[in-house]
């Protein structure tokens, strides 16, 4: 009877998307905050025990993350956290740059039309980042940094752009979590916000372009020692 009950529970979880999604989110968060370091081997049973779940949704989550390129298969021994190579970072910034610039331009246009709610949400992320930096809470600062960029995209009001950015979201969070976060990045966010709030699409786009390119330089210096 016990075996039958366990089998029924596993079958139920296998068909339950939310549990797999929860497991995926939990594993992703552990990768981002470096509880699971780059190159770390993940054992399905151990991850399931840590998350307090059965192995079925965890297996589903690990497979999804392999497909997304954040984990990689090991021969006969599970998976490990994929190490970011220089090409990975370069490719990510090549895609993110034009999307981020366009998001800022669109957000400025929305602000010019009177969207105070979007601006309030953006400004809140700036305060969160400053507070986290003052208290040396790196993970919270990374979360605020990511939230700022996601807030610009949300304010832009373009569903297609939002879907495209969603595909990059976790890779950006991972990258932001691995690199240093200098005060210059926060200052540039504040400048982006000022131009967006002023409804100046050209200045917002130009400022965002500079920010993304500086962010790329910071990432390459932090991860690969570029001068």
C-alpha cells in the first residue's frame, strides 16, 4: 500500500507543472546567489532533499535548466552548473544591448504620456539598490539591479519585447551575481531614470547604451581579468 501511495504521489507530481516550476525557480536562485557554484555537481536526490520535494519535479527542473544552458549533463553522473565562458558573456551582451536601449526609449515615451506608476516602481528599485549597497548585502543589490531593468521593460509596455527579455532574465541575474557591482552602475541607473522620467527618449537610449557597454566591461573584468 505504501509503495502504491508513493507511486501515486510521484505520478501526481509528474503531471503538476507548478511543482516543477517551483523546483526550477529554487535551483535557479541557488545558482544566482552562488550556493551552487559554477562547476558544482548537482545530485538529484540531494537537491530534492534540500528543497523538501520528491525527485520527480526536481528531475523536471534539472532537465529544463539543461535545455536552457544553465546546467550541463555529466556522463553517468547527473548534472553540474555550467561555467560561463567569455563567449557566453559576449553573446548575452550582444543581444541585451539593443533590447535594453529600446526598452528605455519606449519607457521614456510612456513617461511623457503621464505614467507615474511605472516611474514610482522604478524609483523604488533605485532606493533598494542604495540601501543594499550601504549594508553590503550583495544578493539584495543584485536583485534590485535586476528589478530596475525589468521595471524599464515592464514600463515600455511592449509584450513582444517583454517576452524576449524574459528569456534573458535569469542569465542576466546570474551574470550580475557573479561580477562586482561598482557604484558607477548605480549612478548610471539613476541617470537612466532621470531621462526616462523626463520623457527624453533619445537621452534615455544613449544613457542606456553607455550603461550596458560599461556593464559588459565590468563583467569581463570581474570574470576574466580584462584590463
